[in-house]
């Protein structure tokens, strides 16, 4: 199964796409997929991924969501705010 990674998760894994063998080590849930990826890429990967969003076939999904081999899966890290440039501060205008 191919999984697409973004931002910090991509940097940790060293690639924007990773292959995950489905079988004994991974059942068909998003949570088990994360467990397998975390075992490979470590605690920082797990911490970021658990606070982010799993997307299956373009739809946000919970960790219990079943995943089939043909599904498109992406892991999105949490999104932080921007720099605030160009946005007027309260009371500044």
C-alpha cells in the first residue's frame, strides 16, 4: 500500500511516498497503518502523525477507519498559523 506524506512527516521519512506491506504486521485500519509507519520512522513521526489527519480517498478519516489496498492514503501533519503578515492586529487600524 502506498501512503503519501506531507511536510514534517515527509522530511522524517525522506520521501513523499512510502510503501507499507499489508499483512501480519498491519491490519486494515488507519491506526494500524500509523503503528507500522511509526515502528519504521520513530517516535517523532508518531507524535506528529497522531496530532495530524489521516485522509483516505480524499476524506478525513478516524484511526479506526478500515483501509483497503487500493485506497489512496495520506498523512497530513497538523497545520500551524502563518506569520501573521498582512493581517491587521486588533486595535491597529
